[in-house]
C-alpha cells in the first residue's frame, strides 16, 4: 500500500475528496479505497526542483488502517539528522545554557558553568499535537477529515527548542544567513535573533550572503560579517540588512560555494520556492557527504505555508492593510457614490484580504483566489455594487492580487522565481466599474489603492516581532541539534520542526467552508457572486 497519510497535508483535498459525505451511490462497500489526486508541484528554475507526484490510497476497511496511517505519518515527519550520514558523529554537551550568564572564558562566550543541572532543554521525544479539533462529521464547517467517518487520528510533530546534546563545536562553525524572495516585515528581526543565539552558543564566524541565492555566485557580492554589534538595532527598520532577490544559481554552484567558504550552517529565510531550494541544497550536501545543516525559516507575507498557524510578516501585513482600507473607506464615504478598491497581497491564498476585511469592519466585498466569482451579470459584483450605492451611498472592495485572474488576459511571462506574472485585478475592477456605471447612467467616483510595497517595507509589529524572535532562536537550536533539511514554524500555538518537503508541496489555501471565511462573509454581508 502507498503512503496513506498524504491526505492530511493538503487542505484542498480534504474538502474535495474526503469530506464528501457518502451518499447512496457511495456506500462503504463501494468506497473501500479513497484515492487522492497528486500533490502539487514546487516552483522550477535555478535551485527549484519539481516535487514528485504522489498518489495515496487508504483502505478504510483494513482494521489496522489507523495504526498504519500513524506509522506512515511518523516516518514522513521524521527529521533528517547528521547521524543519518555520519552515524559515528559524537554528540557533545550543549554550550547553550541560561543558568549562568557569566562565561568562564570571555573569548568563548558559549561556555557557561553551573553547579546545578539546567532543565531548559527539549527532550528529543517531545512532540506537538498538530490538530486539536475533533470533527464529528465530514459536513461540519471547516472539517479536515481522515476517512469517511471523520475518524480521530493523532498527528504529532517534533517540538522545537534547545537540545542537551549538540553535534557541532561552536568554535568550528561558520554560519551563513540568506534572505530570498521579496521583502517581508520581520526579516531583520529573524536575522538579528539568529546572530544573537549563535553567539550565545559560542559561534564567532557568522556571515550574511547578500541578495539571496544570487550572493553565492556573483563575484561582485561579498559576505557581510555579522555580530551582535552589527545587528543590535536592525529590527527597528524594515527591509533586509542582507538584501533580497529572486532566482539564483543552480544547486551544484551553491553547494560548491558552501564548500569553498567553509560554511557548515546555512539559515535560509524565504517562502515555498526558497524552501524548495533549501531542500535541494540539503540533499546535495548529503550526496557529497558534507557535514552541513540547512535550516529554513518560513517567510511569506501571504501566510500560505502548510501546517503552520501563521508565518512571520502576516500580522504586520494585516495591520498595515487596514490603513489602506480605512483610507479607501474615507475616500468612498466622503464622495457622492464613492467606491474604494483596495488590492492586497495574496497570489494563491486570500488570508491577508480575508483577515484585513474581517478586522477593519469597513469592507463590503472581499474577493479571494479560492472563491470564484462573476463580475458582470445579475448576480455579479457590479450588480451588488449598484445595490450598495442605492442603499448605503458608498462601498469598499478588498481584493487579493490572485483573485479573478480568469477575467484577465493571460500572459506566459514569469518572474525570476518562476511565478506567473499576474494581471492587475485591481485596475481591472476600477476600469470595469467606471465603465459599468457610465453605461447605466449612474454617477460613481471610483478610487483605487495598491499598498503592496508600502506594506512589505514596514518594520514588524509587536506580534510579528515575538514570532520572528522565537523562530530565529529555534532555527539555531535545530542546527546545533544536528538536524538539516527542516524548517521551523508555529503549529497549534507551539513551535515545531518540520521536514521541508511536507510544507512545500503546494500553497496553503483558505477553505471556503471554514469558519473564518464564514465570519468574513458575515462581516461584509456580501452575497454569493455565482
């Protein structure tokens, strides 16, 4: 039997396949097997590898299917470790200890002494429960079910944090940090905390790779030496101290560069595509028998990485988006028949638009990529806008950048990361709205706001600042514990380590049947535009 637990990592599959109640034509006898569609494909180009298509069939008539599912889950979420390649690698006592803040040797700030054993370490067998809601029915709102009867199956992942034994001597570590993709609030916070935590372990040789993966191959770009003194106040500014870029050289070139530079810890900050690259680097290092830990820190303002409660930058983006929505509301409310249109980030996931609409309380229509809609016609968005002008006198529309792409002319253009270049749905809504009301002889004053680059460039708020701090610390703990090819994230309010392949197979999406989307619809009062 194939892998039986891939269903749970795909929220899109849960409502398309497993949540469908069994009707007369799908009795239990005829639904012995549930076959799942293939997983998604990671971005390609440069260091980005294609994910393999995997089918899974679950035989729910097998009395042992639950235990097999859990065994498969445990195998899938096992963390790659240096001892897989170097079985004789000796663990040493951790140099990370907060029992005493005065180092024995001031030239080596990681050596602490204490007469008492410090109980601040994480046991390797500690686990975090991924899901906490027991859904009694597949038809329950937001249900993520395993099996036609929504059977409860515990899903455990590895708890993040410092280990009592480590696999690197701090004085022999050269650590590198690289930030890839686009800007995101909190990048400097993570860089700062990685550096600070490395120094507490006793690492002195810390560098930044400038401008993403490009910095590994561009001879004009040199390493940026990092220390606590250098990063002390960088979190007070937005952007990235190291700079960002998309795309980059091939995996072999990057690993060649790691070897030449003597880097044995690499911390990669980025989204799905960047993590695909990090995973490829991890495998190439293993192939070459290199003792290198590659650790990812999920950076995506869209909040679209699987299995995680949220990613850093998201809370700040929602907070800043409200400013744009409030401006659109004031413009619309102050004009005769005013309509404010705000376009927010969200290529394939509408989390920012949904949360910003819900938190602002000023949005009348929220459009996201996961929920199709008609723009014209008797049940379309324009018809509802006409109703809003007649009844309220104004309206505010919040749209995610990836919504309604079927309405726009398609292009074959891609950016350096391999992402399809989208048409501007915000401009489309603005132009079509003006055209529609002009044709029906109704005055409409349409204002369009795109705050994308203003939001990306701000510093992290308090919530994201805390998240970035803990993510940066746990990334370092994971590297010293000997793990590689993993990422760190917030799962069910606790911090956990996850194998990179399990979080990059496809983007995390808003479930149109989730309670959060229902709450958004309750707030906006919008109809179904189909």
